């Protein structure tokens, strides 16, 4: 009786908090529920598992219920984008490396074990871009981005605790390999729980910083409850990370939060453009020191892990020796369905490479890794350049970029329908132009027109020299 009462009270509380937060967010539309539902599903568990029906038994075809959900969300996003008149030519030209990578993945469908199934998976992954563009074409994209992950965190973080504490059949499971009990919350396994907490916590930290700034500007706004709520969610998320023991998410969250905190220091705040150089120098220094002092081993020991990364290095060895085509791979997300490779693997190698770079190599070979490297390099350069004019959003984009690079060392997030992959694509694209957003942005003044982002420069030149614009 008590657990059921807790769920009822929690659902009522979640409803009230979401309504309260919606009133707090200015410049967000009802269309924002499309990416909210999308992120909510890929960050937790499939819709068929939430509803308890509609799941598929064929691993090739998947679940009809889930396929219907993603199709509806993608077409709803496309309808919104068509009404907002997205400037696709500018979007593609500015993000050519991302579309080149996804273009190669589409091409790889041709040599997949099941081209139709591979294409369906590619189309669903491409849906990430359509859905995130709904966020980036809002009147206030940064507010919209924070709203989505706050909504998901506001519900899923406390709900995960409730499941683990009072509904063990839902919130816990036995590990398939070790047999130990692990906390999974609203997700399917502990690493997915860690990823959900990671992305939501990073965005909640950013949201907390923005609310503090708003409160300083307007002390009468009465935001103390909202600020305290975010602190409580972060503490709850930290506790869940501890009990689920997801070291990757812990490390990535510390990295992302550390970058956000470090850039508040005046020394770095005035030299944000040097963040990319500093990050590269730290990485090169790490590689150099690791050759002589085994820094990796010491770090893993402090994290409570051995140098096999909980068996991941054994998985990588088996996958790299499976005999896939070294140049073009097996086709997009086709490796795990191909009997020719499936039967070569030991039973303990389950449907993930636990490494985003190796996952791309399996499906795309050296060519896929090349296009991935081009996408990462081009995105990193754009994000680093944006530090000069993108304010705190630029810093958040930079922090997420570093987190994604690290997270993909132990988990697969590139082109894999994960919340980390979705957030990476969002910050990599960063901005999107549409007739809907530009018509408003060009009418709103800013204090410093010189600081406007490069994509608005053409618009500025065509208007009055006395006009001012906002970022």
C-alpha cells in the first residue's frame, strides 16, 4: 500500500513541478514536448517496456510499438520544421562534416547483412537531428535545451530512486555476467542509468547557473525554491551514481562540471579561446606521462577498476579479431545481427562494443573511423571558435564535447540512439537558422552587436547600420 501511495504522490508532484517550470520558461513552445518525449525514451527504456505491451520478439525487426513511437516523433518534428522554414542549405553547409558522416553511414547500408533493417536503424538515428532542430529553432534555443533535460531529470532522477527503493522488480536486476544485484532505476541497466544522470545533471548545473544570474538581476523573482530544487536533484543524482557504480558517468560528470566551474575563474574567463589549446595540451601531457608513470593504471585503481576496464579490453580484443572488413566494415549497425560474426564471439560479448570508436569501425571500417574523425575535428574547431562569442552556451558546448570524447572510450554513443549521442549532436550543431527564429531575433536588441555570431553577419549587413542584434 505504501509504495503505491508513494507513486501516486510522486506523479502528482512531478506534474506540479513540470507545470511550474513551464511557467518559468519564456520563449518555449508546445512543440518542445516532441524532443522532451524523445529524450525521455532514449534516456530511460523503450515505450513498449513502459506500457508493458507492443514489444517485439524478433531482434532484427524490433518492437512495433517502439517503431511507431519514433516514426510519429520524427514526422511530428518534420512538420514543425517545415512550418518554421528551416534554412537547410545553410544548416548543411555549416555542419557539412556531420552530414558527411551520416551520409557515409547511409551508404554503408548497401553492404549490411539486412539492408532494410539497417536503413530503418539509420533513419531512426537520423531522427535525432530532426528532433534536435526543433530545440535549436525555438525562439530561445538555450532555454529550450535546458528545459528538456531539466524535465527529464526532474522526473527520472527521483523516480529512479523510488524504483530502486520501493519497486526492486523495476529498479534493480541481476547482472548477466557477474550475477550481482545492480541498480538500474528507470533504465535497462546501470550504465544507461549513469548516462541519463550524466546528461541531465550537466544541463541542470547550467540551468542552476542561469537561474542564479537571473536572481541577481531581479532579486524579486523569487527563485529560491527553483534553485534549491536543482541542488536536490543533483544530490539525488550523485547518490544514484554511487549506488549504480557507473564509473564512466562519474568521471565524465566530474570532467564536465570541472570545466564549467573552471571557466568561472577570471583567468580563464578572459581567455576562453584558449580552452581548446589547453585541453589538447593536457591530453598530450597525459599521453607523455602515461608512458613513464602508468597514469592510467593509477587512475583506474583510484576508481576501483582494473586495467581491463571491467572486462572491456577483452571484449575489444574479441571484436577486433572477428574478421570484419577492415576498410568498409559490416554496414550500419549490422555487425550484431550477422550470424557470420555472431557465432565467432564468446557468450559474454553482448550487443555492444562498449567503445564508440570500435563500434564505428565494426560497421564502417577504416573509412567510417575516418569520417568520424573528420566530424569530431570539424565540430571541435567550430565549438572552440564559438567560445569567443557564444557566452556560457559556448562553454557548455565545449564541456559536453570533452565529455563525449571520454564517454565513448568505454561506451558506444556515436550514432547509437543514446542521450549522450543526442546531446553531442545538439551542441555540435549548436545553432540553426529558420524564418521562424530569425524574424524574431533580428528585432531584439543587444548591448554589443560586434559579439553577434558569424551566421548573423549577413543579416546585419543587409539592415540599417544603427540596428543592433542579440546572439
